[in-house]
């Protein structure tokens, strides 16, 4: 059956995707204060005048905020999938401003710069890939984004890349944990498209 014969079903699907997009946007924006709070308050070790650290692999530690940053990269992709590139770009700019506002004074430049550059890198990689291969787009864009975020943040914040491996692995864990949700959304979208046609 054609979607022309069921316009209400099509409108409900579009409205549902829009609401999902707004939910992803809200979670994306919440991941920023969560990352800033985690880095100063949660870890198995909290370095005096430094970050709180969590184990991300045997013998490898990372600042605890990496967990939320890995998730933020995937959430930005989902904002773009549901609301469009304009919303995604706006979320990046708002997120960078929020990051600068919430970061401890010593980390403002590092936090805002890393957020802005990594999310823009994520957007640039995700955009051309998303229509053809969503899972590849999410994995590739997140991989690029998390490396950019780690390099920029560590260099600007600490002048050292000592925690680079831990940062990357910690963010990869969160991206991997989010992939089942992305796969489920992709499959559900495909089913809805087939049933609408």
C-alpha cells in the first residue's frame, strides 16, 4: 500500500522521529555537564589538582569524563539522523558554549576547543556516509571524533598526551555500547519504510 493512503501513519512516524531527535538532543546536551562532573568527582583515583581516573583496560587509566564524550559522539550522529544537519551543527555550537561555561577555569579552552573540533570532525565524516551505511558512518565518525577530542583536550589541558591511549579506549567502549541502539533504530526505520510503501 502507498503511504498516500495512510497519511496519518506517515505523520505519526515523522512526529515520532522528531521526538526521538529531541530526546537525543537533550541527552547530547546533558552529556556535557555529566562529563565535566565526572572528571572532577568520579574515579577509582582522583589526582590532586587533576582529573579523577577510571580503568578502561588492564593497566590503563583515563579521566572519567571520557565515558560521556564517547557517548556524545554517537548522540550527535543520532541528532543529525533525526533532526537534520542544521540541528546537529547548532547542537555542536551550543555544546561548545556549554562546555566552556561548565568546565573548570583551567580547562575552559581545552574543553571547548576539543568539543568543537571533535564534533565537527564527527559531522564531516558522518554526513556523506550516513545514507548508505549508517553503522559504518557512526563507527568511522566516532573514531575520528574521539581521536581529535583526545589529542586536542590532552594537549591543551595538560600539555601532555600521557593519557591518550586511555582516552581513546574509554571513548571506544562507550561508542561500542551505543551501537546496538543505532542498529535497532536503523532496523526499525527500515521496517517502517517498507510498511509505508
